[in-house]
């Protein structure tokens, strides 16, 4: 039986993690899965803006993934409105609009999982539950939010 490739939304922390000693091993292991076409890399225009000032070594990782294994998600009014709703409901403060937008873009695109190393605002059990509560209220499905390490561990158990 052939399964559909996992669609994985990646925020800038994961791409930067490829060059960070603490997160490098798991970030690069996930990145290899994109390069090999085992997973599809979902990038947003928002993530690309966040990477504009990144060191060349970080940006170079984007060139490693064949375009056929990438999906670029454009900005959308729908995602912007959902991000504002997360802020309105107090899940994140007004200074965290960028993080809320990552969650909203991934939700609207119906990715399989969003991966991040941002433990304070994104990969945080309490906030994940609140994001998903808003998602369900607004007619969206729940969003899986994990670290790269969790996605890799899950794969090992299959």
C-alpha cells in the first residue's frame, strides 16, 4: 500500500536549527527526509520573510530540497483573520502575531503537522490545546504541533 507523503509545515526555528548546536541533529535528520522526498516541506511566504536576514548557511538549506518536494503557502486573508482570533482570545500576546500567523497558515493549509523549536509560543501543550479549541470553533480541524524530534521518533515506531 502506498501512503501519501507527510506534509510538514516548518517555521524558521527549524531551518535555523540546522545550524544550531542544540537542535542541529534532529533538524538535519528531518531536513534529509525533505531532500529525499519522504516528506513534503510546507513553507509559507511568512517563513520566507523571517529568513530574509538569516546567515547564508541557514538559507542554503532551502536550496537542498527539490522543488517537487516543496509547497509554498501564500499569505491569505483567511489565515490573517484566524491569527487575529488567536490573539483576540488571549492565547498569545499582541507581540506574538508572527507566531500566531504560523499556526493559522498551517491550519488553513491543512498540513499534517507543524514543526517548530519555539517552546514558549508554539510547541507548548497548553497553547496547542487553546489553538485547537479556536480552530474547532472556527470550523477547522485540529493541528498537530510537534518538534522535529517528535516527528522523527514517531516515524521510528512505525
